[in-house]
């Protein structure tokens, strides 16, 4: 449709498939390439795409993004979930095991959503990793249960929790939230209470680490690009077609490298904080 509108050219679906199939080998090589032995942070998430297999079904596409010791974002891979399955901790264990087999021996912090069983899958793969619930996911899921007219007030009530100086201060702010909103939105209170153990680890860390793992730019900008590509297509005829679309969207990210430069420019202070917090695990002798 794009070629017809912009160039007045008529191109068949078969031709488009033949052109895009030419990068399948590159996609396979990318998916199986060796990885770094240690990543300070790995963000893991899943998006859902519609695939027609007799009927149109929702399938998860799993995505892992690592931050290297040099401060670069590294897209570690993408995987299509099983037909009929939602996002599952069992499948995540397979994904994480593959990453370990490709060379990732240690992860300092694994940032994820609140999927039940996922922390156990992470700990089984990298026992020393700190599991951190993604604050952005918690906030977004909180708004999902609230009326839009309450979003601004709810945002003000949540901020003292995730910006608290300590877990004690965060707990006091959470009690204030419960007193103010618990009767109207008990689901939001239960949501934060259930994720408390994996939400609070970052409160004990340096502000530079907090900034890094709370940044929406880390994986949300990547997810936004993928969603635009997926939504423009609607649904896909096969799993391979969906993976091709997502892969091409990933490869088109930040073509000029400006986003990577902005990300890396903030890294030195974060690197020092990681070295102080996790001494010796980064595999570097000194911080340059």
C-alpha cells in the first residue's frame, strides 16, 4: 500500500515476501550470535501480536535488552511464544537459558514486569541477579484500574513511593496511598503490595542506578517502535512473518546513533555506582 501510494507501483505480496526473506539468514545469525559474559542490567518484556493460524490468535513476542559494561544498549534477541499461550514464566526460563548458553554468565539486575514465577526463572538462570519489578509497568498498571479523572491525583500519590529515599519512607508513602485510595481502588493497593518485595530493591541503590532502571527510554522506546510496526500490519499470516516485521523494526532503531550517544553519555556515573554496589562482578579492574 505504501509503494502504491508514494510511488504508484504495484507490488505483489509474493514479491514483498521474497524481498524480506533475503534477510532471514541475517536474522538467524543475529539471534544466535555470542553475547557478553556480564550485563549490568537486562530488561525483559513481551509484546503481543496477532497471527492467523486458522483463526487469529494473540501470541507473545519475547524481547530482551541488555546494557553492556560500555553503556550501550544491546538487543539480545526476540522469540515467539507458543500458540495459544500467554506470556509465561516457563517460556521465559527457556529464553533466559538460551541467553546463558550464548555466553551471558552473570546479570547484576534483571528488570521485568510482575509476571508470577518470573523472578524464580531469573534466579534459576543467574542466582546472584537482583530482580527488580519495572516501576513503569507498576505505574501503568495502576492507571489501568483507575478512572482517567483520578490519574493526576493518583500520580501525585504514587510519586513519593517510587521516589522515596528509603524503603521505610516508601512504606509510609504506601500507607498514605492506601488510606487515600484503598477504598476506591483496592486493586491498585493489592497490586503494589504483591510486588513490594521485587519493587523495593532499587530504593537501596545509588541515584544513578535508579535513573537507569526507571528510565522509560531503556525498553519503552523500543516497544513503542515495535508496536507501531505491528499495529500497522494488523495481523500476520505466520509466526515467521511476525518475527520478520519485529526484527526489521528493531534494526531500524536509532539509525544515526544519536539515541545511543545520549544513553552512553550518562553511563560513567552509573558504571561507578554499579562497581561500588556489585564489587568485582563487572569484570573490570578500575573505572576509567
